[in-house]
């Protein structure tokens, strides 16, 4: 076991983190009717910046309306939105945490409603959503690369210094990478080199923005036939590294096998330790890892076992934002563990934005949104709403 202290610093692109713990990227849904970050967006990210974490991801940020995962995604497509984002970034920095902005295009997994055209490398529908996507032309691919570059420029104007490309979980970049979803016969398909070309162009485009570092989040195993598997992970990490990325973040799954994106408790703590270890064996850049990380003990084990350089937590922190502080104070028994109710998977539950019944602040925000929306309340089981 290597000696890596969870509370040591780590160079992450243009930033130096204060420790090796982070809030995993999440599409919070906390936007107003005009698509701008609302007060809840700011409150959410400041909460976790104040919770002794080294990195706070601003996750699921789309580069265009057609690339949004849902109607409540934050789309970074103009300077005014960048200025609004800057308020959240300054709140994160106020607490000495590092903000990292995750940029994405949802591809065939965009849930934008009836009548909206969605796009993918190949005309193969997502089995969960069942909508046939339009195959992207080379010109349209070039246009999307430009959208990522422009979004990175907007991010820079909001004082973001590290951008993450979301190439995991079956979204557009992952759709190009995976032979499961990429059946193209042109320069963007076929061999690994062809399937990697889109991501390589995106890394170059984002890196061209002065002052911006770039990381890439990938699924180390998609758990579907013909999809990315463990054996594909080392060459993928090497290619990402060779393209100039500053770090790689390892997750797993696609929509088809969604309990791998949000793995069940039965799969065990630190369930993707083997994926992190495989990435670490070939990586010369930092490796971030997530997947059922529910305690500071698990964080330290993953770091010590050389499975990661920085560990991300999601549901555990939604359930108890003060997990790290309580554990450091020797009060592990006071930590409110995630009960796997999956309320945080809000979109599929018909809820307007992220929440957790164990998190008083987030639950209060949800109740307030429901009251304002009126009819939305009927989508929520009364027994789940506290009085």
C-alpha cells in the first residue's frame, strides 16, 4: 500500500487542490426558466465548497440546447450565462475549493421532449429513451467541436481554469468512442483511432483556450456487449494522455445499464477500484475515481491501493454534506449514510431538480420549487415530502 494522504495537495491542470477529495459532477437541474443558474445552483455548489472538499465539480453543463441532457440542464452558450456562472465560481473559490466545469453533449441520450431532433454518431436509438437519432455529418461534428471550444472560452471568462469533457455514461463523446454506438465507416468510426478522433479534436480545441486545463471523464467499462470493456481502458487512457489531457476520471456504465452509473450498494464500496487500478498502471497524469464511495475510510483505501490520485463522492455527500468533517472529528457514527432511495435521480422520478430526503437544505429547496410549480407536487409521493 502506497502512502498517499487524503489531505495532501494535487496538481490538477492549472489548479492545485487542497486535498484529494471531490464532489462528483452532477447535472443538478437548478436553473431558472430562462436557463440561467438560479439561487439554488449557487447555494448547492457553495455548500460543498465549504464542506472540506478539494474539488467541486459543476457538472452536466451542455455546450448547446441540442446537446442538453434535459430541459433543465444548464447550457453555457453565451457570455451573460458565463457571467452568471462566475458568481458560483467565486463562491466555490471563497472556500478554497477548486471549481471544475464539466462540459457535455448528450447525443442520443438527450431527453428533450417530443418533436426535438437528437444527434449521434450513428442512427441507433438509446434503448431507454427509444428515440431515433440523426446521424451527424462531418460538418455537424466540426460545429460541435466549435461549440465546445466556445463554451471553454465562456468558462474561462467565468474564472474556470479546468474544464472536464464528459466522455462517459453513453453521452455523445462516449458514443463516438464505443463500438457499441459507433458504426460509422468514415474517419470518425471503424478503428480505435477513428473512434477516438472526435475526442482528440475536442481536447485540442479546449486546450487552445489560453489558461484552461482539460480533463476527461470516461466509462472504464460500459457493461454492454460490443461496448468499452476493461481491456479497452489502458489504451484509451494512453490515448487521452497522449492528446494532452491533464487528468482522466474513471467511472462506468451507460443508460442501458444505469445501475452501473449509480451502482447499487450490493456491488460493494469502491466498486470500480479495479478500473482505477488499471488506469493508474499506464497513466502518467492524475487518475480520478468514483463509484460507491461512501466513507473517508474508502477514500483512503482507494488512494493507498493505488487505484486513484483523487477520489470523488456523489450520493454519500448528497446525503450528508458534512461527511468529511464528521469523520475527521472521529464522529463516523453521526454520518447520515445514503439509503439508496434514488430520489437524487430526479429526472427519472419526475422531480424538477436534485434533492435528497436526508439533506435538509436540498429537501427544503425541492419543497419550495414544488410549491412554486403548483401541479408538479402531484408527481411526488406525499410521504416523501417532510412537513
